[in-house]
C-alpha cells in the first residue's frame, strides 16, 4: 500500500505516456466510446420519458363491473371492498347512477344537451375498478366468477397493447444497455490490449525484474478508466444539452405529452452515465489486462 | 543459497544447452563463469532467474525451488536479484536515471530511498553526468553501466551479470569488475559470465566455473598476501571438478 501511494505519480505519468504513444488510435477509441455512451444517454432519456407516459396511461387503466339490480347500496359497497383486495386491483369504488350521469355530462361537455332527450337516467350503477393493466385477464375472470356481477366491461385490447408496449420498451431498454456495455468493453479492452502490445518489451523487462502484475497493469487500467470516464463526461454534456434543447421545443409545441420533470430526467441520465462509464472503464481494462496475466509464464 | 542438482536444459529445437549440472553457490560468493560462445553461460543464468525451466533436475535460489514455481513466486525471487542482461533490456524513450528507477519502483523501499539508491548507483558506475540523458543518446559502454546501476540500486541479494563488459574498453571494464567484486563485501552473491578472464580481481577469492558445451568444471581460487595463484593443495582438496555427460 505504501508502495502504491509512492507510485501514484508514476502510474499517472505512465498512463499519459501510454496514451501518447498511440494517439490516433486512442482518439478514435475516445470518440467511439463517447458515441456509444451518448446512445446510452439517449436511450435512458427516451426510456424515462416513455415510462412516464406509460405510467400516466396505466393510471387510467380500469374495468367496469355491473352488478345485479337486486343488490343494495351497502351490498354493492361490500362487493367493491372485496374486489379491492384482488391481486392487481389498485382500488374499486361504486359509481351510482347519478354519478354515472354526471360523468357523462362532463365528458360530453357542450353536447351534454343530448342527455336531456332521455326521460330518466339511462345509466346504471357500476363498480369502477382501477387495475394494473398486466393483470386484466385474471381480474376479469375473477369478476365473472362473482355471482353478484352481471357483466364486466373492460378495455382489454387497449390494456393488452399498453402492457405489451411497456414490455417492448423495457426489452429495448435492456437491449440497449447490454449492447452499450458489450461494445464499450470490447472497444476499451481492445485499446488496452493494443497498449500492452505496443509496450510488450517494457512489460517483459519489468517482469524479468520481478515487478508484480498489479504494478505493470495499473497504468493500463488507468488509461482505460480515464478514457471511458472522459468519454462518459463528454457524452453526458451533449445529452444534457440535447435534453435542455428538446424540452424547450417540445414543452411549447407538444405540451400534451406528459414529460418527466426536467431536473429529474437530467439527474437520472447523469447518474446512469457516470456509474456506467466508471463500471465499464474498470471492466474493459480488466478484460484487456487478462492478456498480460495469461502470458506470465516463466520463459518470457 | 543457490543449488543446482542434476540440471539439464534442452531447448525446444533440441539443443542441449546444459548437461547434468551440479552446483552450489554460497551467500556472498564471487563467481565467474567463463567459456566460449555457445557453451551455455547465458542458459545457466536464465535458469537462476526463472527465465527457463530445467528439463531435468532442480534449481533452488535463495532457498526457494524454482522448479514449476508459480509466476508470483518467481517474481518474488526476481525482486531479490539484480540482473544485467546480455542484451541489457533497457527501456527506450527514457533517461538513464529513469531506467534505474524502473528497477526499484515496485520494491519495498520508501520513495526517498528509491530515488537515493538510483542516484547513488548511477554515480557508482560513473554516469552521474549522463543521468538525464535519454538511453538513445548513450554509447553501448554507457548503456552497460546503466544496466549495472539498475541492478545495484535494487540492493539485491544476488547480482547476475551476463557479459557486462563485452563492449567496454579496458579501463571501463576494469572499473566494472572492481564494482562487481566490491559488492561481494556487502555480502551480495555476484555471478558474472564473462570472456574477460584476464580482468579477474587478483585481490579477491572467487569461484571460477568453466563451461564447455553445456558442462561445467568448478575451481575455487584463493588469494594469499595479495598474490593470487591456485594453491594446488587447496585445489585438490576443495575443488570438485564436475564433468559429467557426453562432451
Ligand atoms: N532460446 C533458445 N532456443 C534454442 N537454442 C538456444 C536458445 N538459447 C540458446 N540456445 C543454444 O544453446 C546453446 C547455449 O547458448 P548460450 O547459453 O546462449 O551460450 P553462451 O551464453 O555461453 O554463449 C547454444 O548452442 C545456443 O545456440
Ligand atoms: Mg551468452
């Protein structure tokens, strides 16, 4: 440890030297990594915008359960209470005839006059059940099994589409993260390998002098980390500028899209990018280094 | 402290470089290895540094067996050796001093001691004025002295030097030999492969290993009253002449 600290200066100097000896290739590595990480940043931003959208839509996911006329008001309340305990049900409440009528008035707004054509309230009381959209099939089946329930109206098709959209989005999200991870690790470990190859004579000499693998490898790990982290910072800078710019435009022209809070989105993107680039920098370097350790047979 | 038992070394291409060698070297001993080119001097030194594995027999250095040792163990032993390679193995693009420092950076010395040792060693080989010159700008003789300085700065238990005066003029070669034999007085084992048998320090006791086609013969030489000669009585009593294997 004492040795490590007294060598920190040397490790950084070595890292700089290694970067310089293969400048062009390292510049390309840096730019490539920046682009890949920018892709990640955009994916994270897109994912958080769309998951916000899905969240808003999911909150609207509901089914209506119509019960027999013979059931009293309080029985209906009890039934709603029972339904509320079903798995996947967020809440369930009784909407009586009057409220159903009022709601339709609200929906029709200016055209509400049409309702006056009816002599009496044409709406029935029902139980409004807000649910998790993934659970719609099970819930509808359970409701149909309840003897008090006469019919169930669901918007299953829409809900199904919504949940497959959610699944597709998270699948794409994972795919992007994995692709970015693998690509970065390949780019960085290849760069490290190249550095090791370019410095093979020095490495061989150090090994013959008895230098431990950690001493030999640390400058290379440092190079990998510095390049990945600085690429991450550049990608982050670009991504944040893009977010600011897009919020400026979308916010005014497409104001109906429920965007996440800007500062929250920027925080998410920053957190992901910083941690991912540190992690990938370390992983890439370590993978690249494995070519040193593999070759440490006595005859070298 | 160095022990070779029935050691043979055959290279991949079938060259039998060392044949059934038995050898014991004690701590603080000064050992010269002489012999024509291709007789196996470098191969013997490589075995001692774990750069080659013997095809038969066992090699023990500083009490540790090198036979089939793990890389970590070999590294630990190498850290206690100050090597001067036949091809020097200096690191290009760096100054003489930086090269010496490269040999000590990972040793368990304080930061100050590393720098101090490097500077003292550079001075000891007479290169203080070239300490900051890039190795590319040094003569072959100067490079050899940088390599020796790197070995000395490590405060090793053993110095292993492979033809360290091959490119030096007489004065510089004598100088190097004086430095090497003086290390013996610091209880460092010094093993030198060389052609320059005429430069052996007459004031020192030493062991001479003669090599020929992979076999060795060992002579112990002692000096008395500053005059060196082979004491025939001593010679007969203490010399084990080994000449095994086909020649
Ligand atoms: N890496 C190697 N592969 C095959 N043969 C080798 C190798 N190194 C040395 N030799 C052979 O081994 C013999 C001894 O070589 P070496 O130990 O270098 O002798 P010296 O140092 O006394 O000149 C020579 O015949 C040489 O050609
Ligand atoms: Mg040789």
